[in-house]
């Protein structure tokens, strides 16, 4: 597929030319797909630079790892890095389902075209004046929806072919290793790269403005192009009382409330500058606006990528954000909270929800921590001691105290989500909502519940200030490793709940919830709960077999055992497994029959004392679970296949079986 803007790459980097062409083709018909292709364009271009210069790579790098690698930063002009990050950020948002307008796709196409020109000058020995300027793709004429679908289907086929070629190309290039560059050579490369950027006269200010404008638009702010103002967003707003010769300054952005008061001021520094340098200047603008309007705006300062929020009216220190607040979230922060927040020690904890001393103590500890301006806490409680009740009572307290409007409760399975929803509905009158990959919200909903996997798919469709409180159930290592982005993205108070004993809680979990010295905010362990009579100690009954205990070694097998293996179609000569290995690789029917027989004979019986009570067998995997059920039905046909069920993610109705 050929394009208007990216044919300059065809000879040297045909895969980039192809990706650019697809992005052009999708720009009007499917802007979101265009952004996804542009992100892939930027990632492949970055990998091409690594290959061209034989730069050292991190192990198993993601795109952002490649961009943040010190060696890459050292040789890449800041304005080029900005453009790569712009394509990465907006491509990721499009991939997560964020709405995209054609206008945004066209801007990012231009950024990609700038990168294409830079590649040609820097690595293709082209001259800037020989390269075409950006041309907007033509808007297709009015076509029927059926024709539009046909066009997109044709593009999808070509796209699949392109993806296959890219995979083959990446594999071939990965095999071709080369020596890493020395420091002196990297310095020379950086100089050459900057010279190419200078020759093309890239506008850093334009890139920064587009980034900020698009981020504001993505969370619903009505923002105009260029320096035009709207009733919601003012640009280059005059402010007095500034340390200038005239005493006049100009705030880059002011976000306005419906009543004309300033909700927030945004100071934008050059992308090559640390965003922190805008902090004092933004404060001076906020001082001036507060003096004029009698309302102090929330302070934001940014360089287009790093964003900081400073809510000094509530005495919070600055903190880093991953996007701007929406108007609704900002109104809640700047208006409602400032006028309605009460000291937490003046609001009673509901004894209708919790009445045990350790539960009350946990809530008090978290409240004290939040009152001291900390924003994260970790509660450790043994299983069965009412963590969910603590979560509900804390939610109730923070809502009544005016600290919280929307709460997100996270758990790792649908069954737990259902139980939590029922518990919240039992004790709170606030409307609840289950978050799925197709969630739609409205302003009246207060309590949201989601599994970690579901939230991971959609969290970027919310603005960073949407939630005031996140409660994370079963906060352990996988939360930090797999779902950490959720907690970093949302700017709110966060509480981790876990039953994992303190000695086994990982450092990363303590760090995620702001607990220095590996000390949780509150801790109530199993031993304390047993001593207080709230829990019953467990007892272990060990049952094993010769194979599970000793493993299977051919020389140690009896003739009868060898014959049994042969009858099962197995080759005894292939069996040489330790006791540690056998449980992972062999599904021996007699061993599993012995396990089932022991459970049926010695397991805890129901109230009648005649049949086995409700019990759980943890199988190794789905295949093992299916074998166990098959053997059970063979051994106990009197139960007509209704006594033993497999419950796992292979059955979409498994939740109903619990």
C-alpha cells in the first residue's frame, strides 16, 4: 500500500512506509486504528534506530523501556523523543478504547511524518529541502456504510499480511547481533542526530501544545485550536502581580468553572525542561487568580509529558499525575472537598457495620494516616476476620466525612466481586456498579466494583481524578507486578487489604501502599484471631502414597507396577521421576483414586454425619480436575454425576456452581 506522506521511507525502511500508509488510510474512516498503527510505527522506528547504531537494549524491553533507556536518550534529540512519546501515549489510549477524533489522528500523522523526514536526513543522507512537506490525506467522499465496511475489511487483510512480514523481519534482525557503541562514538551520534533535527526546524512548542490540548480534550474539556478560548479553557490568560517589568504575566491555560471561577491553572514548560521548573511560576499565577476571583485554583505544571498537581489549598504537597482531571473531578476536588471535608476523628465509625475492636482499630489507623496527608495505607488481616466489612465501614466513614465521592473496590475473581457487591448493598445505600470492559457510568453512581483483569482493560477510559478511594482486596506480589499501572494512574487515596502474613508480604507491596520499614498501617494476624476466639485453628491430616512420597524409579518398581503402567499404555522405561517431579508430570489414576477414597471416608461430614460435607480439591490444572471428576463418577455412580463438579475458568457458568 502506498501513501501520500511516507513513501520517502520506502527504499530504506519499507515496513515503516507500510505502517504509515495504513495510518493514513485509517485516519478518516477509523481514527483509533490509525493511532494504533502510528504507535507501532513509532516503536518500529525506535527499534530501527537501535539497530542502525547497535545500541545496547534492556532485557525483554517494552516500547517505553526502549525510549527511556539511557543510551537511547543520550543520542536522540529531545524533540524527537517528544514525538515518539506522543505517538506512544495516544496509541496506547486508542488501543484501550479511548474515543479518537480524525483531527487528533491527523495531528499525530504529521508528527509521524516529521519522524520519517528526520530518519531520512539522519540515516538516509537526504537533504531537508528534498523531502516533501506533510499533506493531509484526502477526506473520502460520502459513501454508504456497507462500502465503508468493505474498505476496512480490505485494509484488515492487508494489515494482517503486513503484521506477518513485520514479525518475520523482527525475528531475522534479532538474530543479527553486533558490537555495542563506545561512549565517544555515542556522543558523536548524538551530535549528528541533533543536527538533523535542527535542519528540519521542528517546533517543540507545537508538539507540546498539541500534547496538552489533546490530553485536556481526552477527558472532556472543550478546548479550541491554537490560542482561541472557550468558556471552559482559556489560553494565555493575563494575570497581574508577576515579577516582570510590567507586573503582567500570561498563564498558559486556565480551566474555568461554570460560575466563572478558575478551577485550575496550568503552567507549561518546554518539553526539554524539567516540569518542576514551572512550579513556582504556576503558584504565582494561582496567587493572582485567587486575589482576583476569591477562589484558589488547583495548580498543574507540565512539560507535556510529566504532569504534576499541587492542591496547596488542602495542604497537600505536589504529586505526579498521568493525565489531567476532567471538569467533574476537578469541581469535586476544588469545590466540594474544600467546603465539605470534616476531620475524620470527629465522625463516628458505624457500629452497624463493624463492632469488633480490631476492626475499629484498623479504620482508626487508616484514618489517622490519611489525616496526616498520606494517601496510601495497607491493612493486614487474617482470612475470616472481616476485611470486607472494614472496607465498607471505611468507605462509609469517608463518604459521610466529605472526603470521598466515588470508590473503587478491586478483587481478583468474579465470585469475590459478587460477594463484595452484596455486602456493600447490605450496609450502604449508595448505588453500586460492576465495571466490565463495556462499562458506562453516570454521575449518581458512587461505589464501583471490578476484578483486576477487567479494570486493567478499561482504567484509561476514566480520568485520573475519577475515583477518590481505591480499596484493593488481596494485595500481594501479582498486584504490583501485573496491575501496578492501575494504582499509579489514579490520583486518589488507596488502601490495600491482604490476609498474607506480614513476614510474607513483599517489599514491592509495602512500597506500593506507602509503608516504609515494611510495617503495615494495621495488622491483625491469625494467631491473634485464634486467641480471641474469632477463628478456629486449622488441623492438617496428611495422606500420601508410595509414588507421591518416593517418586517413580524404574529399578524400584515391582513387576505388578510395571505391568500396570504397560496396561495404561505407558512405557515404564521412560519413568524416572523424583517425588517433586511426579506431582507435576504424571496423572496416575490409582493415586487419584486413593485421594478421593480417603476424602470420602475421612473427610468432614455434613450435618447428618452420613455424606461428605462441602469440600474443595485443588487440582494441578484443568486436565487434572477433569480426570478427578471422571474418576469420582466411576467410583461413586450412586450420586448420578451430581456430587462432584469442576469449577474453573473453562466454564463460563462456574460462578453459579459455588
